[in-house]
C-alpha cells in the first residue's frame, strides 16, 4: 500500500537481509514527503499499518476498512 501511494517500496535499497532488518527496526520515510497529495489521515493509516509493534497495527481488516471508509466521508 505504501508503494502504491508513494511510487517506491518502504525499504528500497540493500540486500534481502538489510531489507528484513529495516522492516523490523526502522520506520520508512514519511509518505507525504514522497507524495504531498497524500492526505494526513492516510499517512496516519499507513503508519498504523506499518507499525513495528503488532499490537499497534490494525487487528482486523474491518478496523482498516472502517478507517479507509472515513476518508471518503465529507
């Protein structure tokens, strides 16, 4: 989802081992720096989706769908 919104993968460089380490330890670059058209609420959703601690992530697809649905509401 991050890649689709920004045009680059969250960990674009390095060996497979380096990418795995980064996925576990480092947050990717703020997506709004790469695509200023991403709304702040979407940045928040992306951050939650990619949180390092599993308990900080969405626990169900329904939770994610609800937040995505709210983005469409006026």
